[in-house]
């Protein structure tokens, strides 16, 4: 297990127990028995107890807020299968040279297959794999091939952009380092640059449109890039098959999650989460 250099194993065990004790005292929250899952969730929150508590609260609350995306997630369901065909998202098996995981995306030529709700459902199932597989990578790189991207996709995705960003940045936790885009036409490059102007600066600065695939190989390392994109890693189809098998491997877990939610009727009315979370800062131990 990879642990940040300032987090000792003993400190990490104490923090995991602290989180479990905190959740036990919050009657509206579900209980987590998988300590490795919780440890991985903390890792992707940079081991900040305050941030982890806020994200856990949202993670389980958002299943009620966005049920179309975060409930009824059957890995063998028709909606998930269609999402895989329409706008395929797949994980790399190999890490980048900076210790990051790559999330590939490819558009289908047939825009009629695309449904933004289906896409978001499968996308966040993939992000859940990080916690389920206890994948403590250092960062996440989104790499999108825009060869088949058309304006129809933008129009069909508009209704889900706000939902997707709210879920990813407010409820899920991952160290998203960059959005890498390539094979975009000059017209689409202008669209992307215009889109960036509506994003918070911190997010907009992570968008990169590459004119050459060689740039990606140089930044991420050719050993991690799939062969379809000029790298030496697994083929795209192998990444797709790898990702699909992982999702199906955890089918039982996904089917159980509809009931693993926040129960607002049990929420303590006098509970001041902000004040309680302020006590979450720890003294950093340095060897």
C-alpha cells in the first residue's frame, strides 16, 4: 500500500478508526465495515479528515439527490451496456510515469446511442471501482479521443453537465490532474476553449487540447498510453474489456447500494457538522 510520506501506518489506522467512530455517532449515515474502502477514500482526499467527512456525507446523500444516476446500477443492465457502446470510458491497467491512472473516452459515430444519464451512471460506476479495488493511485488523467465528436453530443450532454460536475467534485474524491483532449477539429477546439471560460479557473487550467498524440506520450509516458494512440500499453479494446470485467465483478455491491444511503429522518437536528469537522485536523508526523 502506498502511503503519503507524512502519514505513518499507525496514524492511518487511528484515522480510519476515527472515521468509523464518527460515522457510528451520526445515525443518519450508513455504516462502513470495509476499512480498506474507507482508507482508499481517505487517500483520494489527501488524508484530510475534514474533507473526507464532507465527501462521505455528500457521497451517500447524493444517491437520494441524483437517483437516476446513482441508483439502479446493474452492471448487466441494458442502460449500462448502451453507455459502453455510445461513449465508451475505460481504465488503463498501467499507471502513468507520475503514478496516475488514465480514464480513456471514445465517442461512437452513431450519436443516437448517446444518453447523458446512462453515460453518467456508468462513469461513476467506474470511479467507484477505485474504492472497491483499493486503487490508491496518485492522480487521474482523463484522455478523450474526439475523432467522432460532433455538436450533437454537446447538445445531448448539456442537461447533464451540471449534474456530472456536482457529483464528481462534491461527492466523489479523486485527484483529477488533467483533461487531455486530442483529435479535435479546429472548430471543436474553439468550442472547448469557449467552454473553459465558464469553468472555475482551477478546473479550466486542467484542460489541454493536444495537436499531436506525441504530446500525450511525452506527458504521461508511452508505456501507459494504449497502442491505439501510439503508446506501448495495452490496446483500447483490452482496456475496455478490463474495465467491464471489473464492473461486473462488483455487481453484488452495486445492486446493494440503493439502500446504502443517508436517512434524513435520523439526522440530528442539533448537529453542527461544521464545528465537529473543525476538530479533524491532525498534527503531521514526520519521520
